[in-house]
């Protein structure tokens, strides 16, 4: 992640390799903002005419590169489209800033002017935060295993400048907040993008312990012996086919005079082969991402102290590797979970709900005010909502509403799905309290949610199925590279900041 800094310099004077300003899309061509106009005057060119000559229309994410001919400190001016004026939001600014960073990855320093003469300029701090987040996420690349320097982005620093009419102090505060939150998202992306051999459960637990130490979080790691003594049959059952044993990691953030208590629970299947219900090869190609829920929890927990969150937060990540072997759980085996509930395993590829069940029951025992779990839980979520919208379910209307508001504010998309109790009939087993799958492909996401509900102890609870949004096989031109997205981190951070 590049370093971020607020700069009080004028756009034409800032020391950078590229300078980004914004324009909207008008009926007869791009409409330049005040900052773009001022830079054009500094460059002594007809900027509007120049843009018309290269067919720049101001569409969201469109980028025109204008040489400054030594009339500004930055040798290249990037004019970035925000789309139609009436459609400009914090999320479009976030995306446009991401597009600017995507077009400056071969530079060392990028400067971005936060636009003040658009609707987002009414809240300078929020606009600066959105621009900072967008630039950080747009610049992201996972390069740990790239050996060729040409494949590695060179962008080292991003400087955020105050646009026309904005308060510099508010912009600076927004830059600080944006860099913190983006750091949490990037941490989650890095964890998910790490190859499976390098994040098997014990190794990932060790990495999380390092992160906890860096961020001042309390941590407790339950190894296979502690899991057995504690009765965590779901986590142990899923992990027993692997040569590397499972872990349950408990993170604690507890500020002085904490206002309330929230538990975050993340599914952490470090690689999902399907177990004995083996996936085809094509179904395994993205299964390093099956711990995206755990990564989101760790990413969100990592920023709480820096953001000054006033709520106590417990983070639980259930880590296991779902592998086929002579020791693996079989179809029709029965597991006994942490709260004593027995489950007949009718599909070993429906393993995420088994590890979550233990973690949810453990969380509920601590009587938090709210429990939120995140998981790449069902392929049915992708069928229903596609790759960009998470399924949201739960038992508490206020909690669900607060998460919807946090998602809307951060540009993350969720859709509230029902939990009709009559569908719980699908989970009845002939030999145990429950079975882990319903009726074939019918209501798969909802039935999985109803399964999880059985382990929440009646606490206010929300479930986010992020199977689609957590990992992108295409990426986009804005803030999403191919691979992990860090879905859920910004939403959780926003929710916890606003809570109480």
C-alpha cells in the first residue's frame, strides 16, 4: 500500500509524478471542476478543448492524460471522469480516485485533488476519506510471488490536496481515516490472496497473532487439544481430514469505558477441496478465498484502535482445511457442536456452516449485544445475487438496518433475505438434531442461514453471505483488482464507528 499524506500545496506546485483532477459528464462534453479549470490556467492551455480533441467525455472512470510541459511540478495531469453531475456520490468519487491510481501505477508519486464543487464537497472529511480509500484500493496489487520487477507497481506515495472551497483540516482528517480503513481492507486482501500452502490453519493463526500484537489486540488461540477439551466438534470434524490441525482464534478489542459489546465471527476454511464430497478442479481454483470471512474479521479488528471505536469487540475466526483423506469425516457422520447440538453431515462440502456453528455458539455464550458473522457460505448466494451483492440475514431489525446503512455509506452492496421458519423443516435429520444441508438446490442460502441461527443462543444476530463479493475473477477499472476484494471490512468499520 502506498503511503498517504495530506498536502496543503496548490495543485500546480505539488511535487508529484502525476496530478489528478476531476470532471463530470455534460450534455455537450465534459464539465470541468474548479480545480481542473485552475490547473488548465496554470498550464496555459485550453483544457476543455484539449479534452474534446481526445474524445474525453467525463464518463465515470474515464481518464485523459495531459502533458504539463513543465508548467506544473507534476509532468502529467490526469483528468478523471465522475459521470453525470447528478450521479456524483462518495462511491463514484471513490471509484474515480481508484481509476486515477490505476493509471499511475508506473509512477512513484500521485497527487489527487479532492473536488469541492460537487455534491460530495458538502462533507470535506467524507470526500477526502472516499478519495483516499479509492486511491489505495485502486493501487492495490498482490506481488508477494512476482519475480519480475516489471510486473510490480511502482506507486509509492499518494498525496491528497484540498479542492476549491474545502476546509483543509477536514480534508486532512478524512485522509487519515481513509488510510486506516484502506489498510484494513488491504490486510484482508493479502490474507485471502496468500496461496493455501502458506496459510494452513496453524500458520494463519500465527500470522493473526502477529497482527494482533501490531494492533494492540488481545488474542487467544485454541489448538486441537483445547478444541477437543472444549467440545468444538464442528471445527475438529471439518479439519480432521487434513494433515494440519484446525484452530479457533479469539481476538479482543476492549477500550476503556467500552460502550456495549459486539462479536464478529468469520469462516476461515483455508482451502476447501470439498472433503470426501470432492469438488471438481474448476470448483477449487478460487478456494483459497474460502477464508474471506475470517480475513474480513481480522481486517476490521486491525483498525478499531486507530479509529477510536468505543465498543468492545470480540473477533472469532474458525480455521480449518477441508481435505479428503482416510481420516476425513464421512457423509452420514454425526458431529456434536460446542452447544451440544448434534448434526448429521450429509455433504462434506457444506463445511463452512459446521465451523461457524461452533464459533457462533462460543460467541453467544459471552452474551454480546450483537453477533455478526461473515462467510463465503453458499454458491446459491451467487446464483441469487451475483458477484457484487452480499446476502444479509438475521434476527434483529435494528442490527440489520444499521448494517444496511453502513453498507450504503461505504459502497458495499447487501440485500436483505428472509429467514422463513418453515424452511427449517429442510434441516431435520432422522438420526441427529439437524443435518447440514437442505433439499438439493432449493433456497440454499436461506436454509444455510437458518442452520446458523440455531447456534446464536437467541442473541441479536446478522449473517453476511459474501460468497460472490469476496473474490473477483475479473476485477474492474476502479478499486477491485483480480482476486480478493476485502469485502465486509469497510462496512464493519463504519458500523462499529457509528455504534453507540
